[in-house]
C-alpha cells in the first residue's frame, strides 16, 4: 500500500513537473516580423554576420531549410538567413543581437520572420490575399508565396501560436511600404493587419507595440523615400505604433534596398526603440 501511495505521489509530481515545463517562459521575449524584401533580407550575408550569435538569440524556421538542417516550426540559433533559404541579411539580425547584448542575461530573444520581396501590404490582409495571389502577384513571386502555402498571414499566425507555448510575444516589427509608395490608405491597411494579429493571437495592443521601419531614406537617394512621409503618420492611426528612422542608413546601388551596413544600423535602431518601450512598460 505504501509503495502504491508513493508511486502515485511520484506520478502526480511528475505530472506537475510536465505541466510546469509546458508553461510559456516569461523570460523568452518573442517578436513577430513581417514585410517585403528589406525585411526578408537582400544584402549578402558576410562572415561577420555568421559569427558571435549569442545562444540567447533564436529564430523559428517558418519554412524548411535543408541547407541549414532547419525544419518548419522549430527553434534554432539565429544565424542568418532568418527568413527563407537563400535570403540575405535583415534588420532582424541586429535587432536581436542588440537586444540580447543589453537585456539581462536571463532574457532570451526569439524572432519569427515572414516576408516576401516585392509584396504589397495586401499580401498580409486576410480579405485580400486570395485575390492578390491569383490576380496581382507577378510570376517571380509565386514561389515565395507557395512556400507560405499562399497565405503569409496565416503562416505568421500559425508560427506565432506555436511560439506562444514557449514564450511571450513582446512586439511586432514591420518593414513594408516600397510597393505601396504613395498609397495614402497604407496606414489604415497596416492597422487592419496589426489588429487582426492582436485578435487572432489573444494579445493586447498596450503590451505588444508595432515598430515600423522607414524605407531607404531620401538622404540616400532612396527611390521610394517619399513613402516615409506616409510611414511617419502611422502613430496617428495606431497609438501603439513607433516609427524607426532610416536616415543615414546606407543602401545598395538600386537605392531600394539597404546594404549590409544599412541593415545592421537599422536593426540596432529597431532594438533601441524596443529597449525604450520594454523599460517603459516595466515601470
């Protein structure tokens, strides 16, 4: 009888242990990232970018990447590329590196990056994606869209729900706008995507700010630099939105994409804004 009781108690203890392990880690800060080519990563990954990645900085594979032995839905060290196979450096790389360098040692930073070069914001709008895939997406975009089962928004939500088992979503990063240059309704469309994410993931805006990076700035002769005038008005539509300046961030010869140095600097700026907000929210 005593052996039976002991076994039962051990079993219950084991059950409680398993349950505790299944709880999200409050010290695992998760950030959702989406957008087009500059979020996807366009600059060539250099050796310096492959080295010195802190083990506290991790990424979730949103697609299979056999070249790096990554499987969709699993966590891996955040060695670039952080989006899909054959993508380049992204602001997310140095966003995460900067955060773990500053945050306490018991904090982990985890990122999920779903992005498609050349896509309009409508690619992430639930009521627009089907029409976009069928009628608007150019041929060269079909492959990347298919990698997300032709629904990048649902892919982001699916991965985010998995991630919520392991940590707490602390912010959403967007870098998009080049394909919507001049679209005065862009801010309202971003609001739709942001609010859909909050609703679908059970999040509150006050706890999950939106960080929006400017496109290549006019001071670098950015071909879409005028879009920054619209991006800068985002906080007027979304009170919990914050704009990350691209002023001085260097770009590639196409004046559309940042170069590696530009991505590193822009990533650090995303992190600086997030660090300020994390400090503010903790008070």
